[in-house]
């Protein structure tokens, strides 16, 4: 295959005139919002996902992503601007593709590239000249050039001339009412300057701010810096929380007072552990990559250890609180308030609530939960159904793991006999029945 002359110019004109056919591989928390924004901007968008359930729901205008209401999705589908399929053959008709597939860690904390590799293998089957491909899946520096590029270049096309390849880190904060896909600045770096420029032109059609960088490696490293920054600072404040607990100081009061400093300090808050796809996972891509270069990522490893200990610390707080009431964990009814990984969303990825519940269950506790956003969950082969908040009144101990805004905290304090608050949800409430992290 050979590309026609001025391929970059032709593709840029198609993008700027909204004639380019846009594809998004992976219709999850990153891919579906991105597909919606480009459809809203006037592009014809095709979403590709291996899940028949997801593609069926998209084509029915039924959103499964909290940040995308069905009332937003349905009109785009009805107008023909957005469609979904499980067939990668659709790639043959596309001009651009954004790859937004999962990149989990293996149990050994090595990156699992299988989703990226399988997606690129499918794309390569229908690849053609004049395409722009952008990887958005979080990964280690070098992935775009070392893994994706060789798979796409096998057909004999030259990157930067015949086709264009970029990396752009996803920046999604589920449930954030202020910052969503359209107004979060978009970093993009290409394999060549022509790639970067096409990436800039592409995103600028639908998103408010685009930030070009000099290479794919820089763009890949940006994402890891952002999340490593959060992980390490959360690890620090979790360690401060452990110290304050040992010497009898209220860590929440310490943080609030320190946050009054108008310079040189940014407040982070302790909690029951890290959740979500990014913060607990992404820094270990960097740790793995630096090990290949003979460098030990000590801050990352230490912060990961401290953060990983927080569910155990919460369970110890529960056990001590019950023991002080003359009750063992074994046989006690323990009710968990909130199991999503953060407030007011339904995302369960890496939620520390699951670790807390498993640990309590292994100690013989009878565990129930309430969460208005998560009606069912699986716990070591068991499927649990959410209970009404009133269940807390019958529990020997209530554990606030996720501080959803819809919970009746005043009623909880009145009804519950013992509360372990891991999120400072009961800030300002004085009661001997409250045990704070």
C-alpha cells in the first residue's frame, strides 16, 4: 500500500471540515465520553468494543457511564452521529482511531499490554494509508513507539508520511461536576512533528484546550507523573495518619490547619486505601520501566506499600473499637457505608471497600453494605445485595468507607451504636460512638 501525496494536508482538511470518520476502540469510562464529545462536535463516530452488551446499550442510547446521561447519548445515536459495533472491520472506513482500552497490572505488578496488543492486531488487519491513530491507554514510556508503531508499520507504510501515530494520556475524573472530557486540557505527542500537529488539529475540533508536546514518550510520562504525584502524596498523608493515630492526634484537624498556609502546601487526605483505575496502578508502570533501566523507584514502592496497608489499618480500628465494647469481630454484624472507590459514583475499580470487607469477613464478621450507586457486588464468589441505610441500626459496628453525599449522616449517628469513620464524613460531630481514622 502507498499513500497519496500530501497525506497530512488531506487528513487535516478532512478533520477541520468534520468529514473525517472517527473511531474509538474501547467504550468504557474514557472511550464513551470521548466518542460523545466528537459526535457532539459534528463528526461521524464509530465506537468499537468487544463487549456485545456495551455496543447494544450504546446503540439503544442507554448509557452505562455515569458522566454521560442517556439523555445526552440517545439523540446522538438517533441522529446517526454515533454508533457502536464489535466488528473491527469498521476500521476500513475510518480516518482516525483512538485506542482507549484497559491496561491493568499483573499480580507481579508488571504491565499487562494484552488489550493494547490485541486491539492493534485487529486494527492492523484493516489499516490503510492516511489514518491517524492515537493511543490513550495509560502505559509506560516507550509503548507507542516500541509496541504500537511496529504493529502498524508492518504493512509497509511510513509513520509521519503515510499514517500518523500519537499518544494522548486520558484524564478522566468520574463524577467531577466541573471538569469533564471537553474542558480538561488534552496533552498530545506524536512519533513525528507531523503526527503531533495532526493530533493537535484533531483534538482541537472537539475539546477546549490542546497541549502539544515533543514526543510520545513525553506524553506517556506526563500521565505517570500526574498519578505518581497523587499516589506518593496520599501515601505520605496516610503515613502521617498512622503516626497521629499512634500518638493520639486528630490528623484531620492537622491537615485543615496546615491547609490555611497560602503557599507551599497542598492538602491531601488519608483514607481506607486507594481506588480507581489510575492512582493505585499507573505509578507501577513507571516503577517497572525504571527497573528495566536499572533504577529503583523507591518513593513509588514505599507509597504503594503504605497505601496497601490502609485497609488492614481500618480493620484493626474496627476490631479495637469492637473489643472496647466487649465484642469480638467474629460473629459481629458489620455494616459498610459506601463501596464505590470514591464519593457519588458507581465505579468499583480497585475500591478499597472490597479489601476492607474481605478482611472483616475472613475474621468472622457478618458483613453487609449500603451504597445507592452499587446495588450488587461480588465478594469472593458471593453476590451481595445493597441493604437500606436503616440496616446500620442493627449492626454492631458501622464503617464509613465511601462518603456518598446522599447518606443520612445525622440519622446514622442517632441510630448506630458504633461508627468507624475513615473519610471524616462526620466532621464536627462529637460523639463517643465515633472512632475516626
